[in-house]
């Protein structure tokens, strides 16, 4: 989130080539976590995301929010470097 003149803005992360989504999928599968389970874990953190949204993010056709990326990083036990490479 970015605060500008007292207004909180939500930042999106643009996926130009889908690498972020592909990395999320690979790490998620390596950890043995299903999409539904990851969505449930994110929901427990208060991060709004649906399974359909996660599918689109992993396919690289939908941008994701910074808050979503942070939650995914935390739940997958990985680093930003691994997700963004």
C-alpha cells in the first residue's frame, strides 16, 4: 500500500511475462500445497483472493496485489527473490 495525501492506494504488480505466476505455481507444488489450501491460508491472513484468481495469477493472465504477493510468500515459506526471479 502507498499512502498519498492521506489516501491509501493498493499497488498492483504487473506480470508482463508470467514469471511470477509460474514461480508461485512451482514453489506451491514443490511444497505440496494445493490451490484451495493456499487460498484458505491466505483467507486466514485476511487476504482476499479466490481460487479462480489464483489460477489466473499462476497462468500469468492476472496481475496481483502487493498484499497478495506478501501473503503468498509467507505461506509458501519462500523469499521475494524466488518469486520474482
